[in-house]
């Protein structure tokens, strides 16, 4: 969908699909957290700020409404009283999720809210390719990062997840194993941490890829502050962990561009059943 520029069909009047729901939540969170960070010259968000805003129902609804107006209604000012049933339900759920993530972040506060929804991170990876002029192909990788925050010199590269909680991986191999349902959330946040590392924006600072599960934030614990691999918290992505990930990532990209390796559809039925483009590929028709 990214290469071909194809977008999933969207019935605005009928439903809010998971992708749109995630976008609405991300934008709501960005508005809310920037409003707190801007109160401090060093963008520090305190436990008191989070506590006060999480209890301010009117202000939270305003942030979510701004997100709905900008993303769902193309900038048109639309009151919650004009939402249809599905839109109203999703509005209430996002308001609740926004409060929940603030309650969860109180365990982590105070912290610096560095930046959010940044798409400036990109990098060129060189891979061997038989048909290129010099035997190598330059592939541009990039991504938009939900949130970067910092505490005690550790920069968390955070990715919001509004879906189910995924099991933590035990090894890097778990992220790239096509024979089973791989840890795709971890794969994604490691990818973002790799982009930040390559950018050099934060120098030699420690980077920690993190998954922030919104649904489970109703019962927050300190366990969710850092992501784990083999039951060990990841507070420094550099070194062997990152090098192992980059090696697998380069091998994966190389296989995609290798003309001798034919394209193969996934062997996981659940992946197909949830795909927006199953009518195009006709795998099960």
C-alpha cells in the first residue's frame, strides 16, 4: 500500500476503522501533551500536570474534538452533538484512553516531552543488487515516530498501540521469523529506534524503544515504562541488540529487492482475513 500509494476504502458516514481511530488518538495525545510541555521552558511534564489534565474532562474533550475536526471532518468545525452513533462512541473511547495514558505516565513523571509525530527521520541503507551500476542499491528507509521523551539521559522512542498487547520477544530472530506470527509491534518500534540512531540527532544518548499500550493503561504499572526482551528491560538499544536488528533488517530488505527471490504471499490466514486489500490479491477467492 505504501509503495503503490493505495489507500483502504473508507466510509466516513458508517465507521471509523482501526487506522483512523489510531490517527485520532495520536493527534489528540499530541495536542494534550504539547499543551503541558509548553508550560515549561524545558518541556518537562510533571505528575501534577498529568493529574490535573486527566481530571479536566472539558479540556480533554476539546483536544479530542480538535482531532476529530482536523482528521475526520476535513477541518470543518463539528460539534459532538452532530456525530453519528459510531463517531460518538469512538469520541468517548478516545477521551477515556487519553485519560488512561496520562494516569500511566504519572508513574514515569517527571520527564521531558521532546517531540511527537515526527517524520524527519530517514536513512539510506546499501544492499547488494546484481542489476545496479556498482553492484549496490541505496534504499531509503523512513518513518513517523509517535513520541520521543527523555528521563535520566534515556530517550524513549515510544509507539502508541491501541490494539492488543503483544508478547515481548525473546530474541531478535523472533521479529523476523516468517513461519509464525512475529512480534510486529516490537519490530516496528526497533525500526524507529534504528532511524533515530542513524539520524545522530541525539548523539550518543541512550535510546530505548518502547510500546505504550493504551488499552492496558487502565491498570498501569512500572513494568510498562520500558520494553523487555528475554524479560530484561531495554534501556540502551545500542551495541549488540541494535547491530543484530540492523543485520536482519538489511537481509530482509535485500530479499525484497532480490530479483531471484519470487514474491510470496503470507501463509498466515488471520493476516489475510484482516487485510484491507484482500479483494485485490484474490488469495482466497
